[in-house]
C-alpha cells in the first residue's frame, strides 16, 4: 500500500472515530459532563504519558516545558480544549448532537475569520461571500432555536482557538497533548476526589464494566489523534481539509437518524446555508491550490 493511500485511510479513520463520539459519551451516563470531562483529562494524561515514554518523545516534552513562550501558549490551548471537550460532552448527552455537528461544520469558516481578525490574513472575494452566507445561516438557526446556537458557537470558536494555539506553539502532537492534559490533570483529579468524598462519584457505582469505560477515555482520545498525526505527514492539506467534513457529517446523521432529534424546516434551511457556504469555501480553496501548483510548475519550467 502506498504512503498516500495509507495516509488517506488513517485520516478517514481519525475523522470517523471523532464522528462516532456521540455513540460513546452516553455510555458513561449517569455521570454528568463535568465528571466525564475530568475522567477524560486524567486518563488521557496517563495514556499520553505512556505514549511519550513508549515512542521516546520525552526529550521533546522537556523542551516544551523549558520554553516559556511555548509553555504559555499550550497552557491556553489546554484551557480552550477543556472548554471544547466539556461543551461537546454536554451537548451530546443533552440531546444536541445535531447542534454539535453544526459547530464542526462552521469551524473551518470560524478558523478563517480568526485568521483575518487575529493574524491579519487577507480573504479572497469568494471566501468573504462564504463567510457572509455562514453568518446568515447562524441568524436563521438562531430564529429557529429561539436563541443563538451557543453549543455550536462555543465548539467552533474554542476549537478554532485551539488550532490557533497549536499553530503558534508549533510542536509535535504527542508532546503537545501530553503537556495540555498534564496542565489540567491536577484540577481533574481534585474534582474527582471531591466527588468521591461527597459520595457522588459514578466511577465505581455502576459495575466494573462502567468503570472500565471511564478508563478507556484516554485511549479513545489518543487513538484518533495518532491516526490524524500519521495522516497529516502523508497527505496534502487540501485532502486533510476535505476529510475533516467526515466527522460533522457522521454526527449530523447520528443526530437525525439514530437519536431522532427534531429538524424543523427552519433548521434544515440554516444547515443548507452552512453547507452552501462550505461548498463555496472548499471549491475556492481547491481552485486556489491548483492555481498555485500550476504557477509553481510554470515557474520551474521557465527556469
């Protein structure tokens, strides 16, 4: 199997696993979103620590710790990914799977908007049109819901902020997540100890199988990340960008077909506007990429 094909399969596997998360988090109920988050952070920290040692990335982790700027950026990343995780778990376990999918549908557009506002990047005309349509979609969905789709917006902006932090830090995925979970782990452990002292912990209250499910949250977090990291080195960014739509498509399908969430006409209209904006955005990105490659080939030939 060629490297490109292997990368495509690994990337697809990562996004399919992320897309299937709505089937996993309800298994941990009746634990609340905060308790599930605390377990995810704690077990992810242990899993990533073992992984760092297993693949011998501890020198890179030490380098992260010694670099004050990187340490600060990744601490911010740890905070925003914690917000993202707890919002997603809460949304899935409270009948808002469709709205969580919306968050990841609009995330690429939010990321572009953040690039304009924070990094002073310039948008091309079709990108502005796509952003305008996405803004209209949020307005339509707000009217349908009766309020801003806050779960989707928190997910989109927190994950966009997380991506910005990762881009700024510019360190490997393994040591990065290991550091991030290590920053939050003491708070997670303290919260779980407090729950236990109050007699409210769900960890050992529903049988050994339920406790084992809590322990798998670290593996469930790490495996898609490893697949994604392996894919990122084998396929183009355009391919990776297209693959990212697999997760929200699966989440949306699960919300409508598996969890039978309501989809009134106004909600369908809002989602169709989001999909139109994404289609325009993706078309523009692919076209621009091809144009750049053609110009590069022409420049090489001329030389």
